[in-house]
């Protein structure tokens, strides 16, 4: 729940230009939220506190945090809307499969698979890296190619590569997820 509570603070930090060092604050909030994701899982497994509620809410909290960051990135011109749209389509589809599984005869709560975990870890890392690039640019340490202040660095190219890798992992994990749980979305049931 703490991750979900942090999302509005992240949005405010990244979206209001009048906030001094806004991208740095957004990064701090995002990193704290990402760390709580990692700690939550470790604590739950270590103390044998894995619950159906946790299996359902944990990936949902990740989706909310990542969606907020990516939508803000589109607003700032740091990524393309179509990439975020495809990522969001995958997230809604997987959430739909989860709901179908829970409401099926089996009442199955589907945990994230290794591809979903890899996708989430890489996406969060990419978001952190993109924020860092823009923090360095704000402080004048680097500038995008063609810029005039700081060390010329391909901020846009690196951001695009990170987002394309995120997109590929998202699509792969979504297809795998749907394939693995295809019996839960059988329209005849």
C-alpha cells in the first residue's frame, strides 16, 4: 500500500517545474517505492506471510507506480506515447487474466512469473536511469547531443533504447503469461 501512497508524491515532484530539483525528488520517491517492492517480497517469504491479497496487490502496486512514471515521461517528451500504450495494454490484459482466474472455478490467484519479475525489475531500472540522465542534464553535467551546456551525451538515444528493451520484455512476459493461463480466459466458461 505504501507504494501506491507514494505515487501522487512522485507525480507532483516530476510534474511541477517550480519545485527545486524536482527530478531528484521524483527519483528519491521512485527509488524508495522500488525498494519497498523488493523488501515486501523478501519479508513476506522469509516470515511465511505470503497471502492471496499480497499476490494480487503487489503486482498491482507495481503497475500503478510504473504507469504513473511512464505517463509523466510522455508528458515531458522523454518517451513515446505508443510505447506506453502498448505497455499499458499488456498490464490491463494481465490484470484481466488475473481477475478471470480468481473468479474461475479454481479461484486461482496467479503470482508473477519470472518474466514478469524480470520485466518489472528492468522497467524500474530503466525509469531510474532515465530520471538520472535528466537530473545530470538539469545540473549541467551532461546535455543531449546537439546541446550547448555540459558533456554531450545521447540522452534521448539511451532513453529510447531503455524503453525499447522495456517494451520487448513487457510484450514477451505478457504473451507468456497469457499462454500459461489461457485456460482461465476460455470464453466457453
